[in-house]
């Protein structure tokens, strides 16, 4: 799952499979947002123009449902691969939220307030990435379930009360808008506008991440990869930073 040292000061973080999965999801997400929000806010002039440009409301719904099917396939495939890897290939479930994530969040808050001298020492995924991942994953499961109800209302009302239809419509619409806000505000900021990686986090494009970023953002993972103690990684980073500062002066 990434971690082989290569390309000098860069390390493999994502496989081609993970990069392809990410960008397929991104494309499908954009299609769903465009076709979904234009239906949710159908009264807006821009929505009406977009619907007409795409060939009318029936074709927009067809595109939306087709993209939804593809998203459901990606979601099921993602869960299956992850489960298979953990159960049979002994992958470590490093994306699972643990008690340490809440401790790290508290430690970082203290660091930002100047109470502590260093931020949290995170592993492969920090607490922000985990909360974002699980928020989106659970949201997509809700979207998939409610989308199926809206697509086949008659079939579902054969064994569920009729109130499930308006409830699914509200849940589907609001959950979609929530996921859109998470991606637009949280994910894009952290991947593009975050001062520490601006103008762009290229790891999902190239599959590689600099060792310097690994020390800053994922020191626990780096220590495990290189077979070193965490303190040794941190001390080496501080020594290097001090030497560069002296050389600059």
C-alpha cells in the first residue's frame, strides 16, 4: 500500500490502482454534482440553462442515474478490495478511527494555541483524513440506498411504508449537498490551498510524496518503513533543519 523508498528524496505513497480509483471517483462526483444540483435548484436560471444545454430534464436524469450506478460500483468495489486485503492479505486497517485520533486532534489544538512545542505525530492517515474519509464513505452509502428507493419507488413501497419516498428524497438531496460541501471546502482546501502544500498536493497525481512531508505529516509511518524509532526520525529532522538554517545564515 505504498512506502517503498525510491526517486531519491521521494517515496511511493499511492499505487496506480489508488490513483485511478481517486480520479474516476472525482469525475463521477463532478457529473453527479452538476446533474444533481441542477435538479435540486431547478428554479435558478443557471440550472435551467444547464438542463437545456444537456438535452433536457429526461436526459439529465438519465446521466445522473448512470453516474449513480457507476458510483455504486466503485463504492462496492472499494469496500470489497479493502475487506479482502484486511481479511486475507493482512493489510493493517490504518484508516480506522482510534482513540489516538482524538488525542492527536487535542494535541494539535494545543499546538496551534502555543501550549505544546510540537504537533501530533501521525501515522499513514491523520485524524482529519480519517474523519473526511469516513464522513464521505458513510454519506455515499446513504446516497446509494436512498437513490435506489427514488429510482424504484413502487418496488420499495411493496414492503416499506409510503413515507419512505419523501424521506429518501430529503435524505438523498441533503446528504448530497453535505458531501459537496465537504469536498469543496475541506478536501480541496487540504489538497490545494493548504499553505504547507500550495499550490497543489501532487502525491495523488504522481503516486510519490517527499520524505520531508512524510516527516512532517506521517512520521510514525516513516519510522515503521525505515525501521527506526520515532524519536530518531524527529531528531534527525530537527538536526537537518538546524544545519540548513545555519548554512543559510
